[in-house]
C-alpha cells in the first residue's frame, strides 16, 4: 500500500473498533446499522491480505547476486580455451561466442546472462574433446554447469517473488477500495445522528479523520469512542 492507503487502513482499524463499541447506539437507525455490519467482514478480508502481502525479496536477491558473481568469475575458465580453439581452427562462429569479456558479462540482464552462459556451456560440451588438453576435464565442465544451474534458479526465484508481491499489492489495494466504498456508504445514514445523537456523530467523524494531517491518534479516538 502507498502512503494514502496506509492512512485509510489506519482509519478503518479505528472505525471497526468504534462500530463494535457503539453497536447498540447505531441500532437507532436500521440503515446505518445494516451498513455498519458490512464493514467488519470486509476489514477482516483486508487484514488477511495485508498480513500476506509483505513478500521480502532481499534474501533471494542476495542469493542471486552471489550465484551471479560465482558464475561470472568461472566463465573465463572456458572462454579462454574456446577462443584459443577458435583461432587454431579458424572458426569465426566459435570466436564470436568466445570473445565475451568481464565488462560485457557485468552489463547483461540476469535472463540474458543465464541464456548466454547456457549456450556457452553447450558449446563447451560440444568441444569437450578439444578442451581436454587445456585441462578442462568433464568434472570441471560439470562444475561450471552446476554454477550455471544455481544462477538460473535464482533468476526464476526472484522473478516469481516480484510477481507474487505485485499481485498481493494489487489484491490489497482492491480490497481496501471495496472497504472504503462501504465506509462512504455508511457516511450517508450516519448523518441522521447529527441530531439524533450528536455525541455519537462527533465521535464517528473523529474516527473518520484518523490518518489525516493534524488528526488525532488512533489510540486517542479509540479511547474517546
């Protein structure tokens, strides 16, 4: 939720408490009581969504950063020998794939690095026999593949968490919007209490002002309500 929504959420927290504490007085207006009864269930749905929304990508991002660094550090192990083989065999296509430098690798987006590194390791597997004299054994190629697999997994994990967080935030905003619409509907029949029960009306207005600039605190409204 953004700052405005946070203030609205704070207001509804106080308002739900106010409605529960003043249910008997609200019963003087059937319409107001009916509108008020719709608010607590909507608030509970919102509260459940708010509790599920904070999806923290920090740990996953740190893991992705470490996995990326390990892969980038290891790729020259295969790039150098492949470039040498390309020169000896006059293979321009292989040379093009093997002339990546550290700066180019750093600038790649995670998805791009994942795909480029994967293709490079496929090329290394295809030239496994040629790479063996360079000391690149099957075990070392497997180790490089494991580093790539570890990094590729974090790319998917971070993207998934970000998508989930966006969906959760959207759901929270939708639920808050629905709740606020119910609050606006309650505002209308509550006007009768301006004459019917001035103290109740004043306390309701005070609860509705929570979160606005210069408004009383949630605790203060709850105590007075």
